């Protein structure tokens, strides 16, 4: 069940990151979901480093770290994706 939640949360984090980043992102939805999953993992690690991994109630600080990490990873991942696959997509 943990993997299912990771995919769902990664999907949501990836979509939020795509909505926040200005301009058009060209990475496909499955790759955005993977970037979102990575953002969630990195955000959790940073939250643990700051000592806010688990609190009573909703972990707003942890979620903010996850969103920031997802935005950074989606932005960098999209640049890498376009660097590797962009010229092939433009030739079509």
C-alpha cells in the first residue's frame, strides 16, 4: 500500500510543480509523476533533517518541503528531458 500512496502523492506533487513553474514543461505525465515521487522523498529527508518529520496533526512544514523539492526536481528534470529528447521531438 505504501507504493500506491507514493505514486498518488508523486502524481499530485508533480502536477502542482508543473502548475507553479512558469512556461510549458515538455516532460510526459509518467515522468512528472516520477519527479514528484522523488520530490516527496527528498522533501521528507529535508524535513527529517530539520526535525519536523512528524508532528501532531497535519505536517504542513513537511508538505512545504515536499512541494519545494518537487518544483526543483521537475524544473531540472524537464530541462534534462528537453536536452536529451527535445531535438528529436522537434525533427518530427
